[in-house]
């Protein structure tokens, strides 16, 4: 009983005070915002420093400060996905150091880096309006840096798709917030971000964010039509991939390790696009060589795939029961930048139906975590853009875009959790 004679649950008597800006949680969230800022120029290797510091503070929270559990619903399927990936790599004969080496993290194991924000972010108070202003500033400064730094001999990104993916993620967040809260105060950042995205010449990133905006617009007006169009799009993709795989088999199932070797088999393609330049050639290379190669690996081991990080380990040495459970045991591991140029096919090739199922469960859980449209729509726009762009590049694990996307998701989860508290 309290002094006024009213009985209260002891757990409801303590009202949590405001989170101090010097608390571990607040510093961790500030580092997450710094991660987004330093991602303007990942070639400086500052983002990994921010991520390591975030991880250290999260460990301090759990082990020493006894911060209440802030585990998001998507952590469980994500943990299962990463565990299956890691164990499948070990099952092919790799050691833990092979999977966790610098070269592996740089190319093949980068999902272990990119997914860290989903584990460590979720505590502390996050002000949504301040986050809007910060990301708007990062977009404007990043666009200026992307245009001006090459004039002094410094290139902030290693590829135009990395730059395009970064601007795509941040622009998707701003557009999602603008649809919910209005475009006032966001026009400058959105226009500058859109211009920067166009300047990167990343076709996949540009089309992806346009597709995400179009789907949101359609789903709000005609939800049944939007679902039908999405299913029809998936059906066309599956049919196209099946046809490409059939053509690849008719060509003799050639295995080409590098685009420079593509010309040796280009004359066997059913249509001639090589004469139109390199860009159409890269499309044909992916459609009739890389995608079928990934499909073939999946069909050789459809349950668990050929093993994590094993897509680029050539010459491929498949051991086991072909068509059921077989893995690539090639040695030594290559750790090159060769990939399927499609995240779904790449994960299917390396981790089979089990990996795909856990991936979709993780994505589904992220979508369902956010209950208010104010927080849900930015997440939906980011993931929608990232998933669409992943149809032509392996972007779901790439640090330049997946990690910033997951940082924002983690911060929004902290925002939702602090509101509930």
C-alpha cells in the first residue's frame, strides 16, 4: 500500500527517467549515427571502427549494466540464419579463421559484419526528428563529397553500385518519412539525394527505389492489384530464370569465372547484345551464365546448398549425394569478389532451401516488428528498395548498403521500444 492508501504493483511504481546523453545506450546510438556519416567515404575504413565501438558498448550493457533485454523479434531467425551459414561453411572443410578472415569478411562473409547493427541496437532513447535531420544532413554532405572528392584524387567508394546503394538506402528512409510526416523540410535532402543517386549511374539502385515508391503508392490505393502485380512479377522472374538455365545447358553448361572471359561463349547466346557495349553485355553475362551457375549449384544441393562462402571457390569440387546433399570442398578458399549478382540465387546456391527460408523469416519478422506506420513505412521503403536491387546484385550482405540499412532499422527499433517504455 502507498501512503495515499492505493495499492500499486511494485513494478509500476518506478517511472524511468529520461535517458542521459552520456549513458552507454545514448553513446551507442550516437555511434550508430556516426556510422551513417562515416559511410559517406567507406574507403577511409572508419565505419568498421564505429561498429566495433557499438559492439563493445552493447557487451558492456549486457554483462555489466544489466540493461533490460532489448532483443528485437527478428533476432531469433537472424541468429538461426547466421548459424546455419557458419556451420555449412565448416561442413565443407573450412576452419573458423577461413570464414572470419579479413578477406572473407571483405567479400564472402560480409553478412556477419552487416548484420551486427540488428543485434546491438535497440536500447536508449532515439528522437525521430533529430534522426531525420541527421540523415538529411548526411545525404547532402555525402552528395557534395561524392562529386568533389574525386577532383583531389580520392574516391570514397570502390564501385558505383556501392555509392548508389548507400544513397538509395538513405533516400528510401527520407521518402518513407516524407510520405508519413510530409515533405516540408525534407525537399532539399530528397532532391540532392536523388541527384546523387542518378550521378552514381547505379541502374539497379535507381530502379529499386522507384519500384518501392510505386509499390507503396499502388498498395495504398489498390492493395489487391499491388499483390497481384507482385506475384505476377515473381512468376515472370522464375519463368525467365528457368528459360535462361535451359539455354545455359544447351550451351554446354559453361563455367566462366570472370567477365573478361565472357566473350569466348558470347557467340552461343540466343541474342546478340555484346555489340551494344559493355552494359548490355553484363546483363547477358548475368542472365545466361552467373544466374544459371547459381541455379545449378542449388540443384546439386537443394537442402543446405554447397556451403557458405563457397560460390567463388573454383574449380568447384562437389562432394556428397548430388541432387540431395552435396558441398563444394575445393581447397584453398578463393575469397574473391565473384558472386551470383543476385542475393536470393547466391544464398540459395550456398545455403539451399534452409537458408532461403530463414532469410525470408528474418525479413518477415523485421516488417512485423514495427507497429506504427510512422516507423513501419521507412523500414518498408528501405527493405523494399534493398530487396529489389538485390535481384541484380548481391546487396543483402554488402556493407555499403546493407549495414546502413540495418543501422537505421536498429535505431527505429530503439525509437519504438523507448516510446513503449
